[in-house]
């Protein structure tokens, strides 16, 4: 798939089909790909896209993975860009090419060989992964929610564990212990969703399983409080809600090892755990580490300037969780939030065509609109920023729930347009009145 770089149209290759990458490919393809002024290629190792902030709901079973995924081939067909399946392995800056690894099927059969894909402008948006900090046993005994298939695997394991508990636990005095390591948004939302869905699951025929007596959920955070990205008052409020529904919240506890049946801490305590989810810390994919001489930070994120260009190659851009993008003054970088990737994708959708035309677009400016955390059916809390000079406005209840819901709908509108999103929302609401409220397989 190589070509001469002097040929037209300008070739923009986007690596990573997450929230930001797919939005950028869709916007560029819809506006410029149809006209033929640019050629847009999206590279991703999977065949479908799912909004990452929803993975906790997939893991808990309150969201059906098959109903929420977007097929890249379908999206590419209707938005005038090309989809290339495979994982980026290497970068050749001299030839302006990326190397995409081979793809094999479930049976090991070769589906696609290794390929070299040429670019005029390269955009890297591969997101982030959970950072296990080298903790022994995490890779072998803990689940991570880095991708939809991982969340789906955890849910299947959870359902099987509940069936087994329904058979073995009554009268034994034992418990099904679930430990979640990491008190950020993912860990908190997963804890609340698991409290909801295990009770619904038990109601679908698991008559011997009493979630209040037999299922114990524990949230473990190494820092002094959960949700460090929110204000202390909101963190305290969320802690109270979780404790009120029976979730044990342990702060200031560092996990040093994970075994098949327990979580070990730095203080020597051994916490029982039949299922462990690791949701602590982030890092960029390891293949980005100093890739072909590009500058990266200690967690392998690509260093970029105010225009989201790599500090060592103006033809390479990076954004989202995999980019160390400067924020305000000093050494601070933008936080790993969906709203950051969304704003950066919108900026690049304007800046990249301007650059192709030989113009100099302005620098990227991030606007912090605050944060929200959903605690299942119990509550939604958050703070809104930017409306009162530097001050946050606390919101909760129905208003916060609506704004949390609106975040995802805004992403879908960017991908599918308002009409299709509205129709899908209505049909999804109708299905929820007939389908099980928890995925049972």
C-alpha cells in the first residue's frame, strides 16, 4: 500500500479507532474524503468501536456489547474513509510509512499479512492501557478493562461465578468476593454497577444466591481518597453512597500482589478475592516507547506541542490518552478524559485540512467542562467548570444523570448524525422494556 508522496490527494492516516480517532476519521471523511481533497485511512486492530467510558457497564452486564458497538467497515463506507485492520507495530519516518502487523483468526489462520502503509500526515490516537506498575500476579489473575472484549470476558466470568455461588454458597458461610483495584471513575462506576447487576442477576432464577449475604464488593485505592480528579467534597459524597450500598472502600492501601484467591497489600494484609479487576493507573501502549526517535514520557505517551504535533516531527500528530499534551503553565499535561479527546478531535478536524491548504492553524485550547461520575441507579455526581470564572458548580441527581447521558449521545451524534442517533435512542429505550435488564451470557 505504498505510494509516491508527491501524488494527490493528501493522505492522512489515523492510528486508533477510539472515541477521538473514530470521530476525527468520520469528520474528515464526511467533509473532505467525499470531495477527494484528502484520503483518510483509519487503522485499528479490532473490527468494532465502543466508547471506552461504557466498558464498566459491559463488565457488569448492564450494557449489551453487541448492541452498542459500531462496525468500522460500516462507518467507513458511509463516511468516505478507508478502514485498515491491524495493530501498528513500527514507524519509518524516513519513508513516511507505518508497519501494521499481521492479523490472524481465532484458529490461528493468517487473515492479513504484515503491511506498510504510507502517509503524508500521521495521527496517533491509540488511547491508553491500565498500568499494573509491575505488580506480581496482575497479568495472570486480574482482569483489565482496556477493551470491549476484556470487559465481555469479565462479565462471562462473573455470570459463571454467580451460577457456581448459587450452587455452593448457601449454608456454607462462604462468600463471593470481588475486588476492584483503583478508585478512579472506572473503579467507582464498576463497583456501583456490580452492586446493581448482581442483584438483578440473582432475581433471574438464582434463588439460592442472596447478594446481600453472599456477594462482597471491595474498592481498593492507594491514594488518600477515591476520585482524585474530583473535589474532595464530591469524593466524600461518593464514598458515602458506596458504603451505603454495601461496597467496602479501602483508601491508602497499596496492592503488592494478586493471587488466584486474594489481594496482598503493603501492610501485610491479605484480602480475599475470587474476582479481581485492575483499574489503577494508565500508560500508553508499549510500542510507542521512543518509537523511531520520537519523544515520549515516563508512561510512553508521545510528547506533543500546542498544535498536537510531535515535538520531533511536524508530520506526526498525537492526541487523547496516548499524548502528553501541555496544559496551562508548568509541566502539567491534559488529563485522560473523553472530553479531552473529543475537543482535540474537533480541533484536528479543522486544523489538518487547513495545514494541507498551506495555512497556519491556531494552537489547541482546552476548555474544562468538569467531570461526572455515575453510581448506577443510586446517583450521579459531578462538577461543571467554565461557566463561572474558574469556579466549579456541583450538580447531582437527575441533572447530573442527564448530562452524563448526554455525553455519550454527543459522541454518537458526532459519528452518526442527529437523526440516526435519535432513532437508535428511541428503539433502544423500547427494547429495554422487553429485554433482560442484565446480560445473562
